[in-house]
C-alpha cells in the first residue's frame, strides 16, 4: 500500500522477521508486471534466500525465483524475483541504465554499507530520477539509522518487531589478546556446550582463526567421545563457514541438525545477517572482524583485524534468539563496549575509489560527485582515483571512459 503512494521505502525488522523471504514474495503478488531485483551483500546469502523462497512456492530455483552471483547464474525466462550480489546490479546498470523490465529494486541488509551497495543505490537513484520515475526502491535492514536514510530518499518507514526470543548476554571478565582469540573462542564453546542445549554459532575474524579453533575443538571433542559411553549424548560436529569454502560445504554448515545431534558452526561475519542457521541457541562472539583498509600514501588496500561496532554485536547476538531463548558470550568487557562505535562506517569513506570511478564512467556519468549519494565520497580520494585512471588511459580528462577503460 505504501509503495502505491511512494517511490521509495525503508523497512526495518529484527533478524528472522521475514524481510528477505516473505517481503519479496508479498511484493510479487502486488506487482503483476516487471522483475523484482533483491541485492544481498554475500553470495552464500543470495543462494540460500533464493532457495528458501523457491521452496515456499514449491518450485525449483530458477523458475519464479532465481539468483545471480559471480560465476553462477540460476535464472530463466520465467524468473520474476532475482537475488543478486551488489556488483551484479552495477554491471546491469552499466549495460542498461534504464533497468528496463524491472519494477522494484530491494537493497537487503543495507546496514553493511559496502561500497558496491552505495554505488548500486546511487546509480539506481540516478536512473529513477532521470528516466524511471516508476521504479521502486526499498531499503531493508535489521540495525540501521533509518531516519537519515528516510530523509535522504524522502521515504516512509515501516517497522516490524518480528519474533525475537530473549537472549542473555555474558561478558568476559578481561579483554582477550587478538592473537589468542581462537583459543578463547574454543574454550568458551566447550564451556557453553556443557552448560546449555542447542547448536552453537561462533564468530571469528577470518579463515585462519576458524581453522585453528576447529583443530582445538576436534581434538577436545574426540577425547570426550573416547571417554564417554555410546548411551551418552552424541559429540557435536564442527563446521567452518567462510566465503572461500565450496558451496556444498557451506550448505552443510547451515543445514538443520538432525534429531539428537548438535552442531558447532565457526563463522566469519558471513553468518551475521540474512543466513538462517536453524537450531542456534548459543552465540560466541570474538568481537573482531577483518576489514579492507585503503592507504592513500601507497595507493594499496590491505586487510586489518579490527573491533566490531555495536550494531554488528547486536546482529550477532540476535542469531541466538531465533527459535527459543538463547545466550550470547561476548569476549570483551562491558567497559570495552563503551569504546565501540555505535554503527559501522560506510566503506565508501575509507575504500580505494578507483574501481568505483571507472564503473561510474562506464555508466556514462563524468562527474561522480553529481550522483545522489547517501554518503558522498571524499574529494581527495576521488582525485587520487581519477589521477590513477588517467595515467592508465582508462578515462579521458573530462571523466568519460576510453575504449581501454
């Protein structure tokens, strides 16, 4: 009803409320013509959400609901809802700035504020402003400063409380050194597994820490299995979950546990949002993540292990309250939490803007600052990007793209 009166809309609801699956299907019934594109920050989430929506409709993926991610495409001439990763939409807009045949674009989990998401939104708004006033834009998130986005997009806000169960928070008595974090996560998991029922989801900063933590857990659980009788509870299975893992192993990690079995999932922030890992009652949060940081002096980006923001901690805690009451172990002190940033910073403030400026030139816009940004890119970083692209002969002095570009 709101979209009949407004071109843009902001929707907020806690994890598990049905934003990513029920809302697009509901919109499908209200939008008889045109495709619905929904953007997800990660490939794993795009696949799982498309598969879940298709199962709700009782269809295979690629019929009414499909997905497109890097190197993988499951869509057909019948597909009405396409779940995409953000870079795919940018490519679509560069190919066809009108988004012909598309009636709505949904930006899911927008709080992550990746540079690809901000660019895709800016280009979509440009298309809406100039040639597609009928195009609907929907921003969705669980934890976000909705008021600023509503004001920028002149969009109304719809809030849903969802169905969250209470989650108890347990803080660490001391702050743990980063190089020891995987040991502390493993120790906390073993302690929690003894005290509470349900599956366990642990957040670690990266693949390296996940594999080290898994090694400790496998050894401890093997010893426990050897000393217990068959009549006792089965030993939990440990599953890693990160972006470079093959899709079949990712599916094993997020599949529901069989009756009488328990699982421990060791994940990067990939499991923070969108993904549903059924049965999780316990969350162990390291309080860390990896972040790509651009150094303007060298012109290079590098990964850094950094402390998460409070909104990320809230997302992670919420994974324990999806099916029943849960518990969240935070491996930092309450004093340290006061020093954490409230919201994560948009990536566009810190990232290398060179690929973005080239995409904008390919889109046909010479001046990146003229786009309708939620967070405008820094003038100095834009200048650095333009100088590099000029030296590579990828753009002309006026900002337009060259054949080489």
